[in-house]
C-alpha cells in the first residue's frame, strides 16, 4: 500500500486530477488513523502506570499506619507490622550495593580507560550486558549453589550476594558510559601535569563523572530493592525478628509474596502496605536518578 | 557535558619528580591490575553461573536424558520430571506478550519521536520508563487482585461467548473463565516488557538523520509515510534487537507470572487455560525440594535450560543492537 503512495498516480492524463485527489484523501486518512492509534497506545501506557499507582494507593494507603513500621511480623489476626522485613530489605540492599558497586566501578573503569576495544574488553562488555538482562531467578539459583549449600543454610549474606550480582552490571554500564563522555583533553591535561594514570582516573575522571556514576548506583539500588526471585533461594525470609546475617533474613518483597497469597485479610492488607512502600521508594529513586542524569546530558 | 571540570584537589605532591613518578608507576600497576581482575571476575561470574546450573541439573539430565526436555510429565511423587510443559509455557507466554507489546511500543515510540510536542516528550518518556522500574512482585499483585477478576468476570466470558463456538479458533477460547492462565500472564508480561521495547525503539528512531526525514517530508509524505518508508527501514535491525531484548526479559520473568498463570502442569489448547513457565515452576516448587533430591536437580536443570534460551536471545539482541551500542 505504501509503495503505491510513493509513486505518482499512474492513471491516464484525463483521470490524473481525480485519481490524485482520491489518493491524497486515502493517504491522509491512513496517516490520521495511524496517528490516532499511536495516541491511543501512549495513552494506554500512561493509564497502566496510573492504574497501578491508584490500585496501590487505594489498597495500601489505608493499611499504612505507624504500626507497620514499628511492629514485627506476627501471626494473622494479632496486629503485626512489617518492621523486620523493612529492616531486612534495607540491610541486604545496603550490603549488596556495597559489594557490587566497587566491583562494577572497577570493571567500568577497565572498559572505559584501559581495555577500550580489545577482545577481552568486548568479552567483558558482552558478558556484563547478558548479566544485566539475565533472569534474576537464575542468579538466585546460582548463589544457592555456591553460598547456601556449601555453608549449610539460607542466610542474609547469600541474599546480599545475590543482589550484588545484580548491582554489578548496572554500575558497569553507567560507569563506562559516563567515563566515555569525558573529553580526552581533560585526561591529557592531567597527564601533562605529570600525574600517574591511576591518579588521573581516581582524582579527576571519577570526580568529573561522579554524579553520573551515582545515578547508576541509585538505579541499581532501586532495582534490587524490589527483587524477589533471587531472595527466594538465598535469604529465604524469616518471620521472626533477626538481624543475624548468618541466619535466614526477612525482606519486604518476599513477605509481600507470602502475605499476598495468604487467605488472611490483615496479611493481604499488610502486603498492600508493603507494596506501596516499595513502589514509592523505587519510583522515587528512579525519578531522582533520571532527573540528575538528564541535567548532565 | 557542559559542566565545569573540577580541578584536582590534590596536585601530585612527590618531593621530587623522580620520586613522584616511581610511586606513580607502582600505583599504576596495582590499579590497572585491580581493574583488569574486576573485568575478568565478571567473565568468571557468568561462566560460574552456567557451570553451577549445569552441574546442579546433571543428576536430572543423567536420569532422564533427552526426554527431560521433551517429556511433558512432571510428577514429584513418582519422581518423574520433564520440562516440556514449562518450556512450552515459557515460550508461548513470552511470544504472546511480544505480540501484544510490540504494536503498542511502536505507537509509543512513534508518538515520542514524531507526534508529541517537545515539552511533553520528556515527561511522557519518563512515565513510560517508570513502568520498567516497578518491581515484578507489584505487577504480580496488581495482576492478581485487579486484572484476574476483570478477566474472569468480563473479558474472558465475552470472548468465550463470541468465539467459543466457532470451528478452529473456538479451541483457543474454550474452557471456563478462571481469570488466571496463559493469556493473563502474557498480558501482564506485555505490560512489563513494553517500556524496554518502547525505549529502545525511541532511541533508535532518534538516530535517523534529520535530513532523510526532511527530504521525505519535502516530497509531501505524511508522518506515517515517513516512519514507514524512511525511519523503519533505516532502523530495522535495531528495532528487531529491541524486540529481542523484550523477549529476553519476558522469558525469565518470575514473580508476576507466578501470581497469574494458574500453575498447572499441562499444555492446554485454550489461551485461557492454566499453565506454567520454567521460572514459575522453579519459584513455586523450590521450597518442597530436598537437598540432594532428584527434584532439586530437575529444578536446577530447568534453570540451566532457561539460561541457555535467554542467553541465545539476549546475545542475538545485542548482536542486532551493536551498531547503536557503538554509537
């Protein structure tokens, strides 16, 4: 259809004007229809986001009280809260980020400042991209195999390690991108002063790219804070108050998962409250990170 | 990158130029080594994931051989495990999700690059990207408590009523309206991969040189004709890469699917029938698997199969997107 619209009308000379006018009308109608469909598609996307947020606020807002933040999980009907899942999530996310960020930072630096387009760098870049999109449940299975089975049980450490594996490729990607944005004249100026390369990188390049790298870290935190699947087989979840990293540890997503599937009204309400807390946290971090990034570019 | 370049706070302070240089050389070697080791660590990490999943599944692979992949039987009591149904469910839900998501993603990308007024592009683009940030478990809850009732009460009865009696396609819409099932899972997956595909499409549409588009507009093309005849041919390869990226994401999605797919180990001809996916089986049955049991091995074997499938899809996606990545 579109191929014909490109060629001039091919009718005889007497029909030319008529055919051209009809063709023009058809082309405008097609264009208008496609445009309308695109408006509808975008509106549908926005409505979906709105629908999720409204559902969360509708069900979660009434369930949120001070109690949620100050009481530990209790059996259904006895007025428990979400204190230990919240603390557990904070601890595991913090440790996972603390382990994953330095590794990701070094890898990103290696790719941008040292190896650039060597075969090894291309392999690392490829593998990091695969890790970025690999199913997170498989990372959970992997950590189960290497940290849970040999060390005799589910633990907060294993959960944090699984999250760290997810953090690494996110930080790698942003670090490399941000370092590559820096002009080479900056590097040449530092080298010309006689500074060694590692000082050039740590004192100048990292600083110049700091806000961009921080954005990557924020996005990584936002991503792992809501991760459920990798924690199922690593930190397992714990309905009792426990801060020990060597024991199974509670986390907000896992608690939401088990509470939402339960038949108890008050547990389901708590699951909504937890869902609202996580979503607001994650979306908040994302908005901050994206605004910061846009400001730089 | 208009930001002022920060001045290094510490100028090199070595007592002599020579001393400074030698400490710098040692520091350089250490730092370069640390960066290189970190890079190799990432390589080893992926290798270790593949090897560990394979070793974990070895017991099941040995016990069932090739029939582990083809058999549709999954009977924990009789200790017979086959991945057929979950592989089928994984592929069908992911492909259906793409069928739903790709046209919508194209619409969003078209809107964001050609139709939207400049001031709306950033906020609308960001809102669509935020869909990607919402955790999987939230989609699961939203789907389970909002979409599933909607499906079982309105949408599925409508389809069953209208098409259930027809020959051939009636099969697709047969069965009771449970609300959960393959169709609902694919719908939720479509919403989850929409932002990834839309963002990639938008980014590659923006790489089309303005001169090309202006030439087409200059010939009198409508916006649709410009996109259809100039933008899409120019970006075709990358667009397919973006779709593959969405496919890779959809294949491994766990929590949302687990909530809504119905979790039954059977292949149903009806779109509304229940099913399962590799990820949902692993997530649900892992708790019941004893350490060292054949079942645990079968679950790890499932993980290995999922890894192989998503590795191929993601590698293909990256290959197709390479021109964009390089730029």
